[in-house]
C-alpha cells in the first residue's frame, strides 16, 4: 500500500509543491495528497482537524502555531519570499502600473478586476487595502471578481470574456497559471512581500516523510525551481 503524506498549503506554493510531488513518489514511494487555498482557509481546515502531516502558511502564522504547540518545534523551514503583482490575460496589452497614479488609471480602465478573497487570502486582503488607499475601492466594487484563492482568480482571468480584464495576486500564482501574464510588481509604496514556511504538524501520522518533503521543497535541489516559480531567497 502506498504511503500518503497529507498536507494543507497556501496557494502561493501550489506550483512548487505539485512540481515536486513526482520526486517524492520516486524517492520515498509515497504520494502527497492535500489541498491549496487562502492561508486563512487552510488554517481553519487544520483547526477543524483535517488530516495534515505538513502545513505551508505565512511565516507569521507558522510562528504563532508553533508557539501554540500545534507544530513540531524545529521543523519549520522557509520556502522563500513571494511578492505581489499585477496580471493580464495572455496577449492583452500590459498597462503601466509602476506608480500609484498609473495603477489607479489601469484599474479604472479595466472592466473586470480579478483577485483572491479579500477577507482570508493574503494578497486579496492587501490588494483591497491598496485600492482603498488609491481611492478607487468603492468606485470599482461592481467590477470585482473575487475567488477563494489567487490560483482560481488567475484561471478565471485567463478565460475572462470582458474586453479589458486585469488581476492581482502573488507572483507565484501568476507564473503558475497558463493564459495570464505578469505585468509588474505593485508599485514600491504598496509592495507586499510574504515569506512562506513549511512545518511538520504535531499530529502528523507521517512526521519523517513530512520532514523529508520539507527538505525537498526548501533545500538546494529545488532552489532553481523555487526561483522560477517566483520565490525569492
């Protein structure tokens, strides 16, 4: 019988984890099964006792969970830092977004705006705040297209039927999704760089396998893949 490693992961790590699942199967004869989503939703799933040997969340969340005794001390390892960017449907002309004024103009010119959950997703919360700071949140609210996580938001952007859609989420989710292009990072004044961390849970049924997979996704063997996926050291 194949051993199964259960995980819960922030959507930002989806491309990386999926790319390395075959390596885990090859090396350990095990499969990794789990799901990806907004960090708030993944933490809620963990607290609801969903099977979980390995969890990937923001560094701040992992630190808090370790302090609360939910994670194995000393098991946490950083994947890297992920920035937040603006995306368009593949083939669409990329708008200027490098300054607050340019970003405001680009959002006003869009007929639909795709981004993750503004309540539970890291990038969604931040982007909603940016639009408030730009003074366009309420003005553009009818054009919002929000989804449980950035990966879903980007897939929907890729198939958008409106003439001028735009999106925002973490760079890893943009780069992972076919049919969308990364335009640029958010302007420096609104930058969001989030460190993601993996850790073995206290209730892990496969703690050694979880630690092995963490070594794989955070170690030197996958450094180039992490960089291509949008993770920075």
